[in-house]
């Protein structure tokens, strides 16, 4: 026959009548006594949240052998053994109401619930009274870097080689000052409970809030109607400011227009004149090749010859007249052949063949005639022959009204008797028409086209 479970007596009717738990309330008590596997501690573990294995008081070696046999494993046994050794209960913090029967750390309980605080005089006195073997160290903050590591736990669970006074020594009296950014010491734990310390740990490394001076200034108070009207009038531009802006815009517009005009004069007119002069030169040569042109009197603006200046690399058509729009601005060289300014033709037996041309803009065929030296060749090509002149003299500057320079025997040229001469006229200084620059030459060779080009053009 199997005996009933110890601690559960059978009812008056015996175990067979109502079972092993037939007594009223016995089943409920048995269920409550069952251990919950989720709450059972691991072997050698403890369920108390305030338990500190390193803080279990060591057994006094002078105590009786019965007290040294086994370390207290529960709060009651440990307290009883400690009370038997020292004959006085600890005056410090006691076990809280409802805490499990295990040894717990008062300082850890205090720190977990209330954060790190300065140990009270009562706690220091209680520890000193309950543990005379290890006196309490003076209450002074110990830097975390200088704390001594706890001694390793012995083989037997529940025993520790260090006295309980280490708990008091490890509790800082005051929170350490905040370390600078360059300090290598571990910063002091944040005050408060676990939740505050966790939030402080998570906040490390984040950007600190901007100082109050750098934050946005509060919005200004709204203005009244009078103040708003005054501000609006002050924001409006005065008539002087408006006028100055208008004048500035006018000047800017004029400056842009002048820049465009200069670009047109110095760049585009040359391109356009070269195109026109080139077409006129080709037309003249084509007429000579086809035999359509006959020597005689030419209409104003009509091209009849081609001038070559090998030293200056100039090849330009010669047209009748010195009209600015019809001849000179089209990149051609104009022959003085009208009215009082009429001069001889190259084919004449004597006389002064005088021509004019632009020095700047509009093709500028006479741009560098001031660089000619005595003896430099100048060739005039016509339908029948090549007429070669040699540069003789230059007049750097004279009045535009001085027409004596184009007379049959030009004044100032150094020629003293009639002959076959050449006169080139252009404006000077450059980019102005204040004066005239004169270059004279004398014919040295007349070569029919049937005999080929002269040496000045072949070399």
C-alpha cells in the first residue's frame, strides 16, 4: 500500500473516499505550493532583485565551528548567524516588507530605487556596529577608475572573501563633477534610477541643444496701424532714388549701345567690306578674261583696276570716285577722278595717279601704308598692263584741305618735273580723320599683260 504524501493528512473517511487531497482546501494549497518554472532561479541563483553575492558577510574565523560550517543561504539564517556573532541587530536599512528570504544589499536597494546618494550617518554607524572586523573607510568620493575590483567568488556559493564594508566604500558620497571633453576618465553615472541612467546613456553622442543665445529670438510684438504706415512709407523709395535709378539705367543702355557700335565698326565692317571687295575683284578679273571691258571713262563707283602692295599683303579693287558709301565703305580704293580733284590714269603718259582708302574699319586697305619704305613696289593691274611704282617719300601729316599733294607735280614729294607719279592718301591718326597721311611713288615699269606678271608679284 502506498503511503500518502507527507504533509497532507487523509480525511476522516480515508484516502480512498476523496483521494489524497480530499480535505477542503488541500488541493488549492497543493497547487499553490507547486514551483513555477518561469520564476525558479537557476541552480545557485537568487530571485531577489537586490541580492549582491559579493556583499554577503564573511564568517568570523573566531566563531564556533557550527557557525563556520555553512554560509547562510537565506535572509533569516544569515541574519540569525550575524546576530549570534555580534549580539546586536544592524541599525541600518532592514529588509523591506515582502522581500524574499535572501540576503540583499541595502546600498544596492537604495541606489536602485533612489539613485546614488551620500550614505547617511545611520547607515555608516550600523555597518560599523555590525562589522567591527572591517572598519568603515572615511566617506569620501572614490573615482570609478580607482575602485578596486571585487575579489573572485570562492568555490562554495554564497561565500565571499571581502567584508561587507566594501559596499559602503563603493557608494560615492556625491556625484562626480562632469568631465571635460578631453578627459579619459569614465563619466559619473547620471543621478536617478535605472530609467534615468538608461536615458542618459542613450543620449551620449547626440548633438547637444543649441545655447539659448543661438536659439531663435521670440517673435516681435505686432505693430500698430500708425507704426505699420510709417514703416510702409519708410520702405518706399524717394523720388531722388527713383531718378538716380532711371539715370543709371539710361547710362547702362547707352554704354551697351556704344559697345555694340564699336564692335560693329571695328569688326563687322571689316568683314563685310572684305566680302564686297573680294566679289568686286573677281568680277573685274572675269570681265578682263571675257574681253567685255574696254578702256575708257568709268562711271562713279565702277571698278576698273586692282592694286597690289606685296609688302603689306594688300590686294584691293580700284573704283572710280571717292564716294564714301559707294566706294570707300565698301572696302575699295577710290580714284580722284571728278571735278577739281580729277587726276591722271595709270595709262597716261604723264600725270599723278592719286587714290584714297580707309586706314581703319571698312576693310582698311591703307592701314599700314605708313610702314612703307623708299623702294617698296606698288603694282596697279589694269585690263591691258601692269604698272609698277616704287615708293619715294612719305608725308606723315597734312591738312585734309591740302589738295596740292595730288597735283600733277605733287608739292612736297620732291619731284621737280613732270612724270608718271602715284599718290596714296588716308586718314591719320588712326581711328580719326583729323589729318591726312600721304605716300608718293614713281612709275618704274610698265608691263603688258601678255608678257606675264612683273617681278614684284612673282617673287
